[in-house]
C-alpha cells in the first residue's frame, strides 16, 4: 500500500517533536569552549541543539559520541534515531529505536517513533502494532493516536481511523497545530465517506 507523501511529512514532524520533547531537552546552549574532552551530557546537549536547528548530520555525530561514552544512554539512542529518521536513514533509525526499546521496553514515545519509521518504510502492519503498544503504555500520547488514525486510514479501516482521530482530539493539547488541523480534516473526510 502506498503511503501519501503528506502523511510522511506530518509523521516526520511528529516524530521529531515527540523525540525531542520526550527526552526533557533543555533550551539550546552554546557549545562548550573548554579544550578538554566533552562529557556525555555535553555531547548530548550539543546534539540536541543541532537537532533543534535542523542540523541532523551534526546531531548524529554528537549522539554517536554520547554512545561511545555511555553505550546505554537511552535518550541519545532515541534522538539518534530521530536524526537518522530526518536524514532519510530509516533502517538506521529503526535500529536505534529498537536498541533503545531493549533498554526501555515500556517507553511509549519510543514505540511511537518506531511506528512512524515503519510507516516511512511502508510496513504498516508493524507500524500499527507499535502505535497500539504506545497507546497501551500511554493512553494520553496524542501523537500515537494521530499515527494510529493515519495507519487505519491507509489500511481502509474507517471506523478505527475515526476512533483514533477522535481520541487524538480528546487528548490533543494543541501543541502541534498542524496535527490538530489534519486530524480535523481526516475526520471530515472519513465521516463523509
């Protein structure tokens, strides 16, 4: 089944916002100026700054540096997945999310990010499973409900798509106005069928 480009863009934006917001990232800071080796936390913060500025290749380098110092740094794995995702390195993104889930199997945000990556590679059945797991773990995770709605719509399961988008609207905080508007449009279209 072919996934529409508009859906992929929205899911990309949702994954980025979710990953960066989900890791408790502080506001961007300037790069450390000391000539000594950076700590894992300094690399992590610099990676976040690069990611927030759309400099994903640089972010990848910083997150990899974190993982060299702290191989089990789940937030670095997750954000590395986001950076890979945003540079079109989808298999690498999926691998990073899976590795993070090996350490934090009950992290709904990571399941949701993994699902978005599976949508990108066209594996809607696995995406559906991951979004369902995310919603099971965090019933108020708006992005996962939105993703479920998209996948159900792509699978032509209108009833479940409507349910998912309505649930999205029930838990949506309005943080992502694009997703809020798209959910409204999806519902209009789905209910008009």
